[in-house]
C-alpha cells in the first residue's frame, strides 16, 4: 500500500534520525547513510515505485518535467557544479596546507608565535581575531584559521575541540554580519520583491543577535577562563595526560605535544624541520588575496564596459563563491609550489607527494559533505521545505509580536535538521517579506531572526558543511566538535530567543529604539549567563597566565 508522506511532518524524519544516530553512536558516516536510505525509502513508498525507484532515487533520480524537473540523489549531488567546486576547493586547500607543513612553515610560525603569544588565553584570542578578520566566506574561514592557528594552539595545550569551537564561532556568525561576504550575496539573492537585497541585509545586521552574542559569549568564556559540558571533559582529559607525562618524564614539557583525540604532540625526538615563517605567511596571504579576487571576478568586477560589470560591493553580491574559491585556491597552489621549489625549500617530488597527502587529509571532510548533501537532497524530495514554510505562514495571524522569536526557533530547527543555512534563508525570507510587507520594522527583525536562527541551527548540526569544515580545520573528530559545542550554542540561542521576544514587543518604537532596548536586555541576560556559568564551572579554568 502506498503511503504519501510528501509535504508532511514525516518529511523531517530522515535528517532527525541521522542526527540522533550520530549523537548516540558518535559515528557520523553510517548515521548519514541510514538517513539517506530512510529518505529514499519514504520517497519510493510515496511514489509507489518499489525497489527500483528506491535505488534510483538514492543514486540519481529526476522528478518532474521541463522547467519543473528536479534531480536528487548521490550522483546528482556529486555532479552539481557548486558542490564540485567546494570539493575542489577543499582538496586544493588541503594540498596548500600540506605544502606549508612539509616546508616547515607551520613549525616556524609556531616558534615565532611562542615568542609573541605568551598564554593560552592569548592563543585563543589570536584565533578569534584571525577568524573575525577572514569575513569573506565561512568555508575559507574554517580551513584557513585552522591551518594557521593549529601550531599555536597545540603549543599551549588547547584541545582540538576548543579550536574547532573558536573556528566555527568566527565563521558563519562573522559572515552573516558582513555586507561583503558570500553570505550577504546569498541573502540578497532571496529578496525577490524588487527591493535592494543588500540594503535590506545591512538594515537587518543590528538585529542579528545570535551572531553578535556568539562572538561576545566566546570572548567572555576565554577571558573568564572556564569551559563547561563536554568541552571541560576533553580539557580535563588533556590536562590529566599532561600530568602523567610530566610525572613519568620528571620534567615540564616545553616542546611539541600530542594527544590523538585532543590535538597535542608528545616529544618525538624527531629532527627539527627547517623552514621560515615566510613559508606559511606567503601562501596564506596569497590564498586570501586570490580568493577575494576570484570571488569578485565571478561577480563581474573585471568585466568593465560590458553588461556583466558590477562595482566591488555588487560584485560580491553577484559572486559565485564556489567558482571564486576554486580560482583562488588553485592559483595559490600553483604559486606556492613555484615558490617552494624555486627557493629549493622543497624538491619537486616532495611537492607532488605533499599534494597527495593534502588530498588524503581532506577525504573525511569530502565524504561527510557528500553524504550530508545527499541527505539534504532526500529531505528536499520529500517536501520538508514546503511543510515548514506552510507551518510558519499559517501561524503568522495573531502572533506578530512573537513571530520574530518563533521564526528564530523554526529557522534553527530547519537548519539543524537539513544542515544548511542558505536553504533555510531560501524558505523563510520570502515568507517574512510577504507576511510583513506593510510593517517595515517587524519585517527587518523577522529577516534578522531568520538569519540568526539559520546560523544557530547550522552551528550544531552534525550534517552541516560549515560544522564539518570547522572539524576538518581543527583536525578534530567531527562528532566531538558537535557534542562539545552544543552547550555553548544552546546557551546563546536561549538568550537570543528571549531578545527577539523583546524586539517583537518593542518594534512599534521604531528601528533604532527597538534595537537599543533589545541590545540592553540581551546583553544583560548574556552577562548573567556568563557569570552563572563561571560560578558553577569555575574550577574548570582553561586560561593560565
């Protein structure tokens, strides 16, 4: 008997099952695959296509005809030009990082940083500052910050889980409040009412409480010197390992340290790798510069005199981040190899072998991303987006004051379940534009709530590409990153939810007054949460002088 679950609450079952399995089993690959199988099974049951339809939908299936045709499945996801571009970018970046490590640039930068960054707190603040500075794209942010800061954070015994949290919290949260970023371009593209999407994005920035509060909370935790939840457990395990090694060796270690789970290298007695800071700074500088140029190139900045030309800001708004990042990373790889080989820092054979090692280091991230995209494809085919949008639109009447807070929760859940912020933007932003067409302040607040909620849900979703890349950038086990970051995200999410309630009820006072009142209330709650957590978890000091 055929059972039609399309467009119903059951359409959310595959991602929910995958997420629950991942959190329970601590194994993300099989969990994602189970979600894919469940999604394909539900679709074949609804369509009545049997086992052939099940296999076809899981691998590559086109539904509809003409302009309405849409494709789903593993092969479709791997052949999508955007997805392929991101995978190529990952591989290129892995190769660049491998070259820097082989040349000794990372070790040299670690030696330099030890002389200038004196404390664990300083190492964490340096990571945050670098993450904020790289506001162009979250993918680029995750992997670049991870490759640069890993030597420093290892030196000061900062766990990989904590590094992954710092990276993840300065990736999407920074991009979503930066007018010049791939995220601003995505949001602008979902505004289809004839308004200037970038201008609307800028108006919504002051109300993006989750992004700002995440940055403030992260800095507060680092400055106050404590961790909680799974993060404190990982830190305690690392400190216990240190103590055992010190007792065994009879001396304090001041060399490279290692713990397989948490990222520090024990004394290995290996011959010191020669290299200079230039071997790290030049590739990173090239990567930043060329990726920016690649993005504005894809947005038409260099097409002067043609109809495709856009100025710098609009070039970002029209850019294709996937194409831009590939152009930038590929150019960086070529120039880095040329520099290292010409200076005889590396032989040509060593450079080529480093490319292979870089590819190998990115295989886990590539596999998880591929499975996550396929699971999202299954969810899309079941009409999860239509179900959620209908539920939000039907609740608009009579709940206008509470709707920003409701939209925040719905966006967070949808992004958590599907692993995509941008997909959540595409579903909810048009609804916000339609529901509040005549109430400008509430429209701006609701769009901010949508963006904030999407980043929040994406932040802790095991199937989110940004979360996956933060794990890859830090060299952290993916599920460890998700479980250790979740208490931090939930704390900020609760404060943000309450702040959106304040914003909804104060909207009649105007944009400026409503924002000011909401910020005062939100910051008071955030400071209160930090003080309470500090008092409760004060023994878990994570920063030493």
